[in-house]
């Protein structure tokens, strides 16, 4: 019998272990935080009529990257929402535009006029003209890649970052899970940062994708259930309650961020 005793996996980490882990984690997030200009490589995924000024500014103020969901807004309404968000935060935030919106070009122009640094083009392969207009106007463009071949095409079209969103994602209709998409795409794309989305609810889940090569993560449902979200209480309970196996009325963003990256809630 060996006299070497097994390590106690439940023992709290030593200070040296903490410092090493922090350094490694910061290294994994570095590309994402540099791209977003944030403390955390975490986007608050745009949710139509939920990702408005209060939630977006709360996410950005907490060190993440809030994203306004333009949805069906008209250009004047979007301009108003951007201005109202800016009044609540001086941190970076982005705007998500749906590519099928009939006024896409005008909406891009509204973002540029307002000095929005990151435009997320969602809901299909974005038109080349919209990507070019956004980039010529000084914004970074983020788009969604539902397959490797499309990721490569979007990079050729000039996008600055990709989101890969699995079927687990709230509000999403794609058929492929994030587990599969990540294995298909992450090993082959290093030209631009890639953020993962879909079913992320714990820091350790995000960490596993960072270790596969992701630059950060995008969360939606969990933020919709935050205290700072205007979503109905019944939606918050229905969507996030089962995560803990008991009804969860609300969470605060601070408790989410305080616990990132290593522990869930
Ligand atoms: C209620 C709701 C509305 C959404 N609306 C949009 C949208 O307008 N544009 C978009 O790109 N994604 C939208 N999404 C997807 C989120 O931005 C995000 O990628 C997704 O929620 C991540 O998965 P998760 O909910 O499992 O964290 C929506 C998600 C939800 C739950």
C-alpha cells in the first residue's frame, strides 16, 4: 500500500493556488475583455423588449457588456434608448440589430451617430453593406455563426467577432447544441474572438468553453431573471427557478458577478 495520502479535494485553495488560478483565468478572458473593453468577458445577450436601458446599464456597470435589443424599434426610438442607456452608464455597451428589419441601414446610422462602439447583427447572415457601413463608421461588428462554414464566411465579410449560440439558448431556434457547435467551430477559428451562448448559468460552465478556446460568453435568460430586469416575475420564476430545483424569484447581477468565474449560485 502506498503511504501517499490522497489530496483533500474539498480543502479550500491556498493563497498561491488562488493567485495561479486568477492569472490563468485572466489569460483565458484577455482577448474577450480587450475586445469588449470590460472587466468580464461576458455579454448580456440582447433580448427584445427586455434588454432595455435598465438591464443593459446594470450589466455594463457591473463589469459586463450590456447590449440593447433593437428588435422592432424604429430609428428614433432606438436613438432614444441609446441616449437613455448612456445616461445610466459610462461603460461600454452595444446594440443588437435584427438583419431583417426593413430600416437596417438607418438603424446602423443611428448607432454610428450615437458613437456606439459595437453593433451586433443578428437574425441571419448580415448584408455585406451593413457590415461595411458599420465598420466604415468606426464600430466593431459582431455576428452569429451557426456552422463552421458560415463562421469562415462571416470573417471574410469583415466581422470582428462571432457568437456561437446553441439550441439551449432562450429565444433561439437553431437545432445544434452549444456542446456540438463549440467542438465544430472553436478549434478552427482564431482570427477573431468567439463568444459562446446557450444554456450558460454557471461560471464553471463558461470556464469549460474558455478552455476550449472561446474568448467569453453571452448569457440571456439568467439576466432576464435578474432583479434589474423588467421581465415579469412569473417569467423570472418559470425560466430560472428550475436551475436551483426550487423557485427563484430573482437574482441580482452583483451576486452573479461576485461568484464568477469559478462557482455557480
Ligand atoms: C426573451 C428572449 C429574447 C431574445 N431576443 C433576442 C434578440 O432580440 N436578438 C438576439 O440576437 N438574441 C435574442 N435572444 C437570445 C439572447 O441574446 C442570448 O443569446 C440567449 O438568451 C443566450 O442563451 P441563454 O438564454 O440560455 O443564456 C433572446 C433570448 C431571450 C431569452
